C-alpha cells in the first residue's frame, strides 16, 4: 500500500494525517515533547494507538529512537554524526537503510528484499511524500521506522 503525507517540516508539537491511495485517512500521528522523552504516537483512523516512537538523548549526547509496538520495544534507530558524516543505525529485524536519507529518498531492505520505499512523487502528487509499503506485510513497523527517520532529521526540541 502507498501512504501519503504532506511535504512539510516535522514539528514536535503537531498532529499529522497519513492518507492511503484512495485519499482516505489511514493513520494519525501525534508528536509530543515531554519532560523525560519526546514521543511520536501512531494511531489508526479511529484513534486507537498502534505504536510509538520514543526519543531520548544518550549519555554521549546522541539521539536514540526506540520503536514500540504493543507495549514492547521492537527496535531502535540511532542517528550518528562522526566528523560531519551522518549515518543511521537501524536495529530491527535485520533491516538496513540505503539511499539519501536527508533528502527523504531511501529504501529499507530485509536482506535482499525491499520492505519499504520512501520518497517524493512530484509527478503524481506534488508536495507529498510517499511511503510505499506494498513490498511487505510489515506496514506499521515500516511506518514507525519512517517516523523515527523523519524525527531524526528534524530539529529536536530540548526536554521541558
């Protein structure tokens, strides 16, 4: 399934709607900065929580995003900046990320098989990002990874 959302900067105090191919609301995203951690909540169209991304600063000052599904941590995404070179470590189900992550044009693979493509489809839907999860049956986990990547590329707020 292809999921679409508006092309705009990620904000930690905002609410987003992700649409499916028929232009119906598929998911709601709530971004909330907190005292101990910043949280991104993934809800279905009826407002039921499906998963969340928790954002914490490590003791070395790096940001780490933990992916939660059904009250269990299923993986992590960590943004690492070494001497001006930015890379991302994804620790979930042997998945790996390839492509231009800062330009929001990347793919996620499980071994040799593609799980998700994230990019910009200017021709079909101007001003929209697309997450194509039709390659696997892990749509919600792939969406949590994409949300963590989008948050990692944003300006992270200080904790309150």
